[in-house]
C-alpha cells in the first residue's frame, strides 16, 4: 500500500490493524485526501473483492443489501421471486460519506457489520469472509447530513482521522497524479493467509494486569464514577463494554503487527484514541470550550495507571 499511497503511514497501519482484528473502520477527513484510494489499495494488497457505495439522501436500504426480483420460467411459465444481492455482498465495502444517508439506510448495515449476514424476506444470507466495512465522513460539511446513531458507531472497531500531508508529500502526490498516474497495489497476501492472521490475533496473549488496565481505562470514561477530572467535566456519556473488547482486540492486532505475541502497555496506549474517539460523547461545556476528544483521552491515559 505504501508504494501507492504517498505518506499517511499511520493511517495505513491503523487500517491494517483494524483488518487483522476483524473489525470495521470509520475514516474521517476532508475530501481529496485519498480515502477511496486507501481502501482500494487495501483490497488490492490483500487480493479481496472491493465495492464502493456513494451514500446519498435518497439511497434506500435495498440499494445496499439487495432486493427480490420476479423471474418467469420460460418452460413452465411459473413466476418466482429470486433474491438479487446488493453491493454489501463483497469482502471490502467502502461506504463513502455514510452520514449523508438517512438513518433507515444507515441501519441496513447494522446486521451486516455485526452478524456478517443479511436477512431479507425471512431468509438469512451469509456474507463473504472476510468482510470489512470502511465508512468515510466529511467533518466540515454538515449540510444535508445525518449523524450516525450510537449503536452503529459502536460497531466500528476504530475511528481513523486522515490529516493533510506534509509539503513534500503533497508535492509528490500532485506530481504523481498529474504525470503517469498511480499504479495499482500488488497483492501481498492471499485470503487464506489473511484469515489465518485474523485467527492468530485472537490467540495473542494478554496478562491479567494489562486486561485490568484496559478495563479500567474504559470504565474511567463514564463520568458518574470516573477518577479523572477531565472526564467528569467534559464527557456526557462514557463508553460501554464493547469498547473494552475493541481496545483489547485492537491492541492484540497491533502487537502482532510489531512481531510480538503478547500485549504491552504501549499497544493499549496507541489504540486508546482510535478505539474510544467515537464511543465517548463530549458534553456542551467541552464543545463550547473547544476541548478536543484527543485532549480528554490524553488526560484519561495520564490519570489511569497500569498495575
């Protein structure tokens, strides 16, 4: 992926971490930063099928999951309904500008993301393995958008912020895309290897001390009984138990990426922001004072110590 994407090394690392952990990613960034190219390159490097859905206010759930069509047998003249799978039946799905679709359409992804299946007309259809959803959001354009419900946000393993490139990276990007263009990413692993790695992530060791540390971090995001002043002052709603599962799973994936078979405190620290950024809600005071979620989570990390 690094041969196609100029810069954004941290973003690539987080995407691969999310993929190895078997979760989904929510990517936030202004237009033109290469978010679509990131996902396409990830699919190419892992030899997976890729589809893109542009979310719009008039998008219907059937446009994503599929619908039934009426077919007539030419010999018997009998008419039967047949399920026509939608674009969600793929291995890598890019849900572009997901917050532009109304809640009814956004909810069509909930079962697919959680259960890896789609239920239509009483029939359950399994999705391919692996199944990876990457949804993008534009943070600066809010006209005609629908905020994602908390239940759906909680299904994303990581939230990844894509920032502007450096001056040198941007110069290289402009030169490459206006000359010969960017080439496709070469496959770096096959599907069987990827599935084996996803299973291996679950076998990465985590000590009781690290497990308790991760649990304490998540519990400390709840302002009612948090020992961290910044949480009590600036957070209106804390993270649920699924956040603890995500934090441990992402830390295991990061440990494997760094060639380790056990989770360390550094793994948990590195995954704290992408795991919790979309799972804790700032209150009015924090928004009025312009306190960023990253600053609040930094105070959380400083206030909770590992044993």
